[in-house]
């Protein structure tokens, strides 16, 4: 059977399958980011690269042998942190491309499984995606999961699947559980940024209930807490790069 990963990133989907003990005969990926592809190629040199999802009709795949297709389609136009243009944004239109590919997979193999993933978004968008996914693909199970249950980071994400997904149990993992040699790291950070030790004792524990739906606006100052979702501005929507604390 074939695993098809759309918007593959660094092959986190294949890593999850491996840890779950699930194997496929072939792994096809579609990703255009060259840096993500370098990471993916390093860990999984046997991945078969397909390139741009917009060219899917030209892919040389035995579609009837695809057993699982996953897609973390672009989130920028759906996210609460963005301009919220939905599929009026070019990146948002890739949602429709995703449905086309998954519909083609199911036409050739009705037993295939699918999973779409995206950020927590406003209700209007979530219902829009759910409705059109159901129309295109049939039965859809929608689940909102916060990765903080299994990691040291608050990261709420929606998953749309044609199989049942249950909430994972809370593993109780905090930053202190995943950071090595914290004191040494703090001293190096203080020296590099000329921050005195008294300032570095500030404590703020970010959580998922005091941020009004946008976890990027808080920052973590304690290893006893959870990190907000990291963003491209390196630590939060309005955070400066040399601010004190753990990003």
C-alpha cells in the first residue's frame, strides 16, 4: 500500500506512522519548500518526491493502491492570527486542491483513509471546511486536539478524518521535562544578551485558557509551564527576539 503525504513538510506524518508501528510499501510526498525537503530527504531518502500539489493530475501513481493520504493544507488564510481571507487567498484555495486529490484517491480506492489538519480557526471557517469536506469525501469525523496533552507546547489543531479519532490522555509533560541543562542555558543566554539574573527569575506560565483564542500572544517564563505555539516572529505575535524567557 501507498502513503501519500500532501504538504509534507519535514515528513512528520511518516515519523508518526513509524512510531505507531504502521508501515507502507511506498511513501509519496508533495512539498515545494526546499528546506523542509532537505530535512525530509535526510531522514527518509526513500521518499518519492512528487513536487507541487497543483500538478497532481500528472503524478505517476497507482491511485488504487493509496491506503492513506494526509494533508496539513496551508493555514495562513484560515488562522485567527492572519487576515482570515479563507479561500479568497491563493493559499486558502489549496483546500480545494486537497479535496480534489483526496476525492480522486477514494474514487480509485473506497477503502482508503484520509486526514486533513489545520489550525484552530473561527467557527465560520471550521464549519465551511467541514461542510465541503463532507460533500466531497463523504463521512467526516472532526476532532480538535491540543498537542499540550502529549507535549510541552499548547498547539490546538483540527483534524478531519474518515475514521474515528479519540482524545489522547494527558501525559503531563512540561518544559522542564524536555529541556536539558536549563541553568547552564540560562547563564549563556544572559551573558549573550546582557540580562541580569534577577530579571531571568520572572515567571509567567502560558496556558490555553487566558489568551482569548490566540496562543501566540503569551510567552513562557517558567519551565513549569507549557510553551505557546511558536511563530515565525520567534516567540509570539509582539515578542522581541531578545526578550527574557523561554520561547
